[in-house]
């Protein structure tokens, strides 16, 4: 962690060392050691400080890499945006899933394995289905899972230790950190950041480039990423469709203890004799969004677009349009490329993390991506596509993250459905009104970042505010 952050945040709050130490229940000497980097606070102390300073936990770990993020010099490939994994949370399920795959790959012949979860993985792992995904990934192999909620001396809030055994002897060990977005760091191994492939980092730059070269946004994606990107996006689309179909087939109660009933199938079958086309569209799009979000809540396979919690928006609008208008899979892949570009811009210039900027960053971004995809499918101009995405984000500004009991179910599932409908609305408005627009996509992304940082910590994926606090279930 970045120890200077403790001093910086303490001074911003006008707190003396003695006062802060008292609030934390530690000695002044301990706090001084933390601030000098001679020792590190445990997870509980970090949580307490985050609360006192009103910042996210991640902000303690902000380092030079994170600073670079505020002045981006490039953007990563769309392969780094769309990821396949088990829901419901990229840090609690996809990260651990990748850690298990890494460790099994290293020790394919072990007799048995042990995984110890620490920090947030230990405290909220059951609700987030971390144990379920570990067992699923180890499949037929013998694995013991231990939740260690008390160990404080860990390098990251999402840390896991992994052991392999052969003939009763320990043969390997790895300490792995799930550092967000499904990415992992293995202690002792260099973490290689994926390279930037886009040199442009704003929509304005991309738009100018495309207009000068007389190419559209999909041609731009192909030019930068290479023709293979179409293959990758087709694969993502196939998984999205499979996920919708499984979600529409399933019934029953979602795991986690909230007793939330699956509703996708029910919604898709509620045909009324005199149903209007608009009502049907609403019902079907929502049923697809529910289908994916419910699969995500169950820990099943989804495509992160751009996060697990918001993974229902994009497939819902695309599936509806493909069924209604017969778009080919390639046309849908091209739309995923254009929408991915928007997700990439938000990820690069603001955030797609609910823990960093609230739900506007997850659902708002997914809505903007879906709006741009519809722009592509309906042959909208670059200006109109920009406007559609801008509308989609603008009207999610300030949306907080407050999942009840920390489960990605209430309000997340409905929120996916509402955002899918809002994307359709945004593209319709943009189609008619783009000549009158006054706000650029880049400005609204910057506004989202500033708004996100101003949102109190309770409303940024801590389940300590909003619905998560008020609603008792
Ligand atoms: S409320 Fe939070 S967890 Fe749920 S979708 Fe929004 S950002 Fe994700």
C-alpha cells in the first residue's frame, strides 16, 4: 500500500496523529510506523481509516500506476474490457477463479489443495460466492477452503494463500491477490500490465481521426486491434447468448439468503392478448437483462461488460435487436466493438468500478456502451452515436452503489433492466436531436469521475448506505 496516503488523508481531515490513533484504538507509535511505511495496518484498520477519511479502500493502494491513470497515454485492447468468468463479482469470483486456474496449471498432479481466504474475501466471500467458484474451478480435485477473518497482516484486502500437497507433503505455495476487474497478482512474480493498443484516449480525438480518414468507429476498432478482434467479439457474443438462454430457462430462488425469486422466465412468458408493441419490447428486453443478471447472481458464466454487476445491459439490447431485426452475428460483433470503445474510454478516463465511482460507473457505463451499439446497428453517424452514449451516462450521474446485504441482486438486477431500456431511449433521442446537443461525451465522462469521487464512501460498494442500510430483509 501507499503509506504516504495515510498522512495525506489525515492532514486533509485536520487530524493530529494522536487524535487519529485514539480513534483507531492504536498507539501513536504504531500510527507513525504506518505513516513511515515501517509496518502496514491490517484490513480492519484500513476499513476504519477509509471510513474516517471518507475515501475508498482502493485509494490507499493508489500508486504511480494509478496516478498515470489521471493522465492516460493510451487505452488497452477490448480483450481487456470484455472478460469471461463466473459472477457475481470480478474481484471476489473472477479473480479467485483465475488464481485457482493459475495454481492448478502449476500443480496439475497434486493430490489435494488448500486455499485460505483473507480480508474482504474472507469476510464477504460466502455472500459473493467465492467458495462456490473455488470449488467449481477445482472441480473433481480435493480442495479445503478456510476463511481467515482475523489475520490483518496481509498485502491486499483480497488476498488468498494456496497450497498443493502430494503424498501428504506440501509441494507448492502461492500468495495471490485479486486486485480488481478479475486481474490477479502473484507475490514474487512480476505483474505485467497489458499494453496499450490505442493511442487516442478521448472520443474527440477518435472522432477527428475517423472523420479525417473517412472511416466509421468499427473500422477504427479493426484498424487498431487488427481483424482478429472480430473473432474475439463473436466469441463474446456467443457466450452472452448462451447466458441469456440459460437464464431464461432457469427458475427458483437466487442464492445468498435474500430469497429473491428468478424472474427472467416469468417475464419472457407473460404474453397479453392485447399487448402493445412497446410493452412487449419493454418486457422482452427486461427479461433478457434479468436472465443475465440472475445467472451472474448465481455465480454462472457471464461476459463482464464492463463489470459483473452490470453484465445484463449490453446482451439484453443486442439479443432483442438480433431477434427482432435479424442482425447477423458479425453485425452484433461490430456493435460490441463500437460499444466497447465507449467502455474503454470510461475505464481509461474515469472508472467502471462501483467501489470507486458508484453505480453510475457500472450501470451508467453499460448503458452508454449499449446506446453506442444501437447507434452502430441503426447506422447512426459518429456524432449521433456520441450523443446517444452521452445521454446514457448523463442520466445516470450520481447513481450510488448500495447492494442489499452485499449481494449483487437488489437493486442490481432491476437496474440492469432499466438501463437496457434507457439505452434504447437514449439512441432514439440522439437520432432526432443530435444537432441540438451541447455536451460532449468526454465532458460527461469527466463529470462522472468527479461526481464519483464526491460520492460518500457509504455509497460506493460498501453496503453501508442507501438501500443496503435502510432496507431490512
Ligand atoms: S448497485 Fe453496486 S453492485 Fe449493484 S450493479 Fe450497481 S455498482 Fe454493481
